[in-house]
């Protein structure tokens, strides 16, 4: 049975592993140098960030979400668990906390764009660069 809980410092290593595996599975558009630089940035803040985790019966994290108010900053699922409803469960949890959620998704990540479309999110805009100024366009989305 999957449940959702907040993260603890003990989850840091597993969360970083999920992030890395998920990025490697879905972000093939990143250059090797950008992937490494982003990985260093993420390693500096993700383990101590206040996350919502989807965990299995053994309390092992399978995916996570980072919310900043009603903005979903991150949603990453262990690639071995993709398609099992964990992402949907985390988004549903966010919607119990905030009636409207916004998020940004890399335009080149077709899998994520499709996921959010299936979840009822609609585009509200586009940026030519990511939040760090890299040339990876973002689509801005809002839940219905």
C-alpha cells in the first residue's frame, strides 16, 4: 500500500537517487555538462527540502513532490514505479492542500507534458529558458 508522508533527513540519499534516475530516464535533451551542473545544484538543496513522499509498505520512498505554496516545484518518480499511479497520487495530494496548482515543465520532456495534460493541467505560458537561464524552454501549467 502506498501512502504519502513528509520527508525526513534520513530520506535524503534515496530522494537524490530517485531524482537522478528519473532525470536520466526522462531528460535525454540535457547536455552532459548541464546534467552534471544541475545534479550538483540539486544535491545542495534537495536532501533538506520539505518534500512530500510517496512511500511503500516498508516506508521506502518511491517518488516525491516539492511544493512552494501552491506551486509544484518538482515531481519525480522512481522510473521502476512509473505508470503505477504514484505521480497521480502526489498531484491529488497537492490539490487537497491547494485548490489550484501551478507548475513548470521542460517543453522537451514529452512524457511530463503528456502526464500533466492527462491530469487536467492547461498551459498558461512559455519561457524560452529554465529558471537558471539555460536554453531549455519551460511550459507554465495550471490545474483545471
